[in-house]
C-alpha cells in the first residue's frame, strides 16, 4: 500500500497568550488557523510482513542536504505504529518505509502527516477495524496537528482544508481552493518550543482569531486566496529565535513581494513568483490541493 502524506501550510495563524497557571493546560496556547494541504507529499509505503513492525525513513534526493537526524523512537510515523500496537495489545506485522519530500522542521506538518498516513494505512491494510474516532484520539497523543491530517477522505486524497482552533482539537472542514504559490525553503531551523517561548517573552496580548476567520471566509467566497489578509502571529518570534530567517524573509520579499511564514517556521511562502533566484533559498512552485 502506498499512501501520500501531504504537507500543509498555515494561510493564517493566530496565537493566544499562554493559558494561566491555574488552567488545565497551563502554558499552552490556543490557535485559530486556516490549514490547507499543498501539492507536496511524502511517500509512505506500508507492507504486511512476517515478523515485528519496522519503520525506515529516508529523504528523497529532491530535498538537498536533508538527513534523518532524529532518533527513530521520536519519529511520528514510528510512534504511530507503536500507538496502534498499544491499542491492539499486540505487535503488528508491517514494514513502513517513509520517503520524505517534505522538509523536516519547516512548519509544513510532515511528521504529523506521516503519523496520520500510518494510522489510517496500517488500520486499513491489516483490517484492524479501529474506528475513526479512536484514530483521532490516538493522533492527539502524537501531536496537535495530526488530527487535521486524519480526514475521512480516500487514502489517496489530501485532507480537506480546515479552520483549526483550540489546541488543534477543533477542526472545522471548509472548501478547497486551488491557488498556485511558491514555497521558500530557507534552511533555517526554528524549534517550535523555542518559538513559543520567545512568543511568550514578547508578551503579545492580541489573539487575532477574528481576522484569521475573516481571511478564510472572504477568500472562499471569492474562490481565491486574498493574500492581503494573510498573517502569522509567530513570525516575529521565529525571526528572533533564528535571525537568519529574518534575513531570508527580507531577501525573499525584495524579489517576490509579501512573504509569509508557515507554522513556527522556517519555511516561508508567497503567492507570487520570484522575479529572480534568491541566494541561499530554494524556491518550489506548488499549489493548494
């Protein structure tokens, strides 16, 4: 079985101040974000085998300089297999081979998408019969973005776009758009915990939930992304965590106009086409799907 694990971008991303110390999820941040899948994906090959589960991860040659530099026990695809084994109470006889085209740690949701593809694919291939609601519950233990990718569509289809709220657990599916765009692979590493810690230090008191929804609703009504309404409240924090990202985004903006960050970075995107090559940045044309 071959499953496409699609990347996503955050067309809008509003982030709340941290939950107070007395809250059940003290220190966590609520979000309001317009998620949309894009035409970039990892290939997840799932095969029934004789013996215990194995997971291998490699990068495609199209991702220059990329390497699997994390321990396998931290890989979300591997953890998805182990979570399913815990749910079933037995080892699962599968080999999962992930061939990555989505840059790791870039704010494109590659790890979360891999986890969702493994959960759905293994469940179907082995006929485990785990209900979708249970897969969602498992996904929530793996990462806050996994639920977005666990859409009830055919395995060969990208997840439907959604307005995601709360702690990633409120997923409201919306209509697809088809705009073309350019991914800007900056190569800048912005660890998500560091970005949120810096966001807290900046002491933002504005949670732009309303503008995030308005940008989505007006874009869907017009059938195209209204790029002037897009924003990401983590941009300043990410650029302070990694000043090289700030330089990369400014260099990109000089050549292709407004540039936005996806997630906590460090991949940026623009709905324009760069007028010339951007030094140190790989530009990849793609589209919403």
